[in-house]
C-alpha cells in the first residue's frame, strides 16, 4: 500500500501523471471516495497524461465515457446512479474491450465488473486530500512498485 498526502489539486494531477506513466498494459482501477474527494480529477489527469485530447467529461450522467488511447481504449465509469450490478448489462461492457478501466463508485457494480488491480481511495484531509493506493492483483503489486520508484513521486508528497 502507498499512502500520500496531496496538498493541492496540482498534486492530484501529478499522481494521475505518475499512474499513467507506470501503468500496466491492461488494468482495472477502482476510484473510491466521497463526493468531491477528487476521483474525477484524478481520472482526468491520468487520461490526459495518456494522451487523451479534447474534452474529458465526467461520466456522472452518461455512466461511461470511452477514450481512445495510443494503443487501445480507456473507459471511465461513474456508477453512482445505478441501483445494482445488473444494470451494467445495459452499458455494453465487455471485459476484453478496454485496456484501462477507471471506475468511480465501484461498490455499486460489485459482481459485474472485472477483477480489480488497484484501488485508489481518496478523502478530504484538511486543505488537501489523502490518497491510499492498494494493489489487489499481481499486476497491481507490480504497478505500485513501479510507482514507488517513479521520479514523479520522489520528494513531491509527504505521507
């Protein structure tokens, strides 16, 4: 597990960039936290660092936004408005179709999502945010190790 203090929104952007630069070819990321904790901000920074151009919209009302990557596709899901995992069937999700899944409110899709590699839990902490990154797969553990070694996080954040 990695725990970070993000004193400003720019720090959240830096974390998103570091995640993008160290990510595996295929990954499922659960973004957890209360409303306003920074889940969409982190997803937007990660997608931007992966080269997504143009508008990066929050999937609050559309439930899913798809973004082409240099290789493959990223899906950003916000499951806050679904009642149960059965409603995911109507979104046309196929586990093998996306290379990167960024899932907000994943607990609402429990049982209907592919296995998670990395959980990023965000919470408001004073004037900043606290991020806890926890691996849930072999790929997730390797990702965290690359992240620990990343020069993008060295000396930037304090636990």
